[in-house]
C-alpha cells in the first residue's frame, strides 16, 4: 500500500512579498534544481524560466526568484506552447494579458538530490516570465489540464502520483511555516495524507467544497476579533462572509469596511501607489510593543454550526515587500481591499498559523490551528481512498468510520478493558459451575454407595464416559428398549451439560432430565414420570450408548461405584 510522502523544505526563506519557506524540486534531464512555494489552486508545477530575469533586474535575480529553469538545457523537455496561466483573474494585479507560461512536459523530482523524493516523468511544467508570481509553485489541485494542441487531458502532479500508486489518495496537508516561531519553523507539505505533529490531535470540524472548482476551499469567516495589552476583543468583522483559502497569493483580501476596522485597530496607512498598507519603523515599534493578536472564527457557513478559531500574533502580519513592487525593502501589513465577494481571500499569510488538510476524493477539508513544538518529529498519517477499508478522514484527521485518532485510541482501550471484564466474569462463572457440579457428584456418589442393592442380578456402571450394562447371567442383550405399545428404541443420548437422557423409539421417545429432578418417558403416546434422583450430569459432550432390553419390559436401574467417573473427570479437567 502506498504511504504519504513529505516534500522536504529547501531550508531557505524566499519571496519579494515576505519570507516564505520554499521547497526544492528538480526539473529535466540532467536535473535543474529550483526552489518553489506551494499553490493550493493550480494543478501544474510552475518554475521561473530564463526569460524571468532581464538585463534591468538585479544581478542576483535568478537566486531571488528561486533559480531559473532552462527548457533548452533539458533533453527530456517536450514543448507544448504558450498558454495563459488562467489563475487569480478576479484579483487586481494578477490578471494582465501577458501572464502566461511556456508549457511543456518534463521529468519532475521532489526534493534535493538524494532526498528520496519521487520522480514523475512527463509532468506538466509551466515556465514563468511574469513577475506577478515571483516564485514558482508546486500545484496541489488534482484537476487535469486540457491543451488545445493535445488530444487527451494531462494529469496533475497529484493525479500522476496517485496513478503511479506513489501516494494513497488525492490529498495533502500544508502549513506555510513561520519564521517568527521558535527557531524559524519551516513549511510542511505532505502528499497523500497529513503531518499529525503539525496539527491538533482532536480536530473535528470538517468543511465541504464550494461549487466553483476554481474556489473550492471556501469557508465561512464568521468573525474577526482584535486584542492587545490595552484593548480586549474588539470586533473587526460586523457580519460573516464566505472567503477562499488560496496559498498562491500572500495577502488577505477583505471587504473595505473590515479593512477600515483594521486601520483603526493597528493605526495603518493605505498607500495608493502600491495598493498596500506600508508600515514605517515608528509604527512597527508601537505595534510590536502592543503585542496585538487577531482571531479568525471559521465555520462551514457564515454563521452557526461548528467552528474553529485561528489566532494570529502581530508577528505573522509583520512582512517585508521588495523589488520590483517597491524600490527598497519595506515593512508592510499583508491586508488588501477587496472590490467584491469574488476577491475575499485568505492567502499564504493565513497559512502561517493554520494547518490545511484537503481530501479531494471526499470533497472536504479542514483548517486547524498550527502546532509549534520544539524538536517535534513528523508523524505522517495516510488519507486512503474512500474504497479502502481503513481510511483516515481527510479533513478532520479522523478514520473513515468517524473516529478521531484520540477517540479511536480511547475506544480501543475501552474495548480491551471490556474484554478483560467479560473474560473475568466467564472465568468466575465457570469456576463456580465446576465447584457446584463436583459437590453434587460427591453427594450422589456417597448416596449411591450407601444405598442397598435392589437387584443382585444386574448392575450398570459408567466408565470413562460410556454406559456399559452387564447382567449376572453373563449374557448381553440387543440394544433395544421396549415400550408399552411394543415399539423398540435403539438410541439413548446423554447430554452431560443438561443432565438428561433422551431415548428415541420408533413410535415414541423418552426423555430423562436430571437437572429438573423429574424424568419423562413417552412411548407410543404414553407419558410416564419417574423419580430422577439418581440421574446425574455426565462429562460435557454428547455420549451415545446402547442399553439391553430387560426381560419384563421394565428395567430397574441402580447406579453404583461412581468414584471411577469422579477420578476420570478430575484427570480430564
């Protein structure tokens, strides 16, 4: 069975709109190593092509953009043509006509050389020359790509890995990383599952996909609250809105009135030239001392239902923007004014403090507060396809039958404890049952020994679990029982567990039940009740014996010398 795979971070912090934890991939033959981010929206892999840096760019442009990819230097490159990126059209500054990529097929390997990451031949690659997307991206959407120049859809990266059975399902877990936490916590990307060390163990809320596949990770943002050392729980969002989670862009796009509330709470100034909230050193010092935090309350709809709260420190909004957006590196607050509902977006900034788990095969996902623990070891949990029997629920980190990992552990523990109780009760019951049976047998033996003989001509003994009848004349009779109507029976069943003997004849039957103290004999419609004081339990299991017929049709049975049976039972036990 395929297992989830972790895509190793590059150990670098890249980007011109904030320090972002990037991932290393290798493209082509021989492999060219580049650093990229993760996109929750696109299905293909983006890399910056050689046209992405021009003569007017800084000398280190290639390194600033995560290294450039040259298709001409790859012997396995299969060019398809130039096509529009067709993404983020609804957002300003991401919709110019020249935002296109040079598409083709080539070999893609995840991670640095020697990291053990998978290799996918014939993967869809888009070479970027635009600077709207300063770094390339690993596409996490499973949607196949259709080119007008090819006959068949091309699978996405996730689709290719699933087809090759290199991951268990079309799913992933992602957190952008946080350079302000601990010793700079790197990003985390798991394909085919999630990393349990980066999210709470008992997350239960699950979100369903939006109807628009281009905005599928849709959540209800029910409230935003601000607090600092001076103010507590100041509401910044007056009513809930639907907003899209998209790691392709860095900013958080909110309605104008919400942005105004942020301006008031943080003392922000809007810069019309850059369309950004730039932060000077004085304001930065004030905000740092205030140590403000912001809480986003998310639900599956704009109000009501189950919710999850994601809290952000001011440090998560303390980012830096650089060329070519501004001439010199400058601090900014990653908040953008949205013109309409189609622009409401929670970008990469939001995923610094949250962990996103997506299961495309069940069309659901979860968002939880990211965990930051020093020295935490990755704990990769697979999300299996729905047709697998022991899958894990995507979005909540629960198994497919609805139990969270914590609840499942509790259930298993409870089941084990219950089993011990049941076994203990059964053992105690069997102990008392054996003790009672032994006491009854000892009393019967003592009574049988003391009882005087009624018929010196015959005796019956029970030896080794079998019934043997011997007459004083030394002769053995046929195994028959004569009834009052002349019918013959040939079988007696003695059941030790019930203490009864059943005799079946041609025209009737006879039952002797020792446990009830009464024996019933029915032959040819007749019913006779006999005193069954001397009918005892035999060893467990069915014992069949043949009994000779008496001369007069009625047999007087005397049981004696049961001590050997007692010893036999003791040996068998």
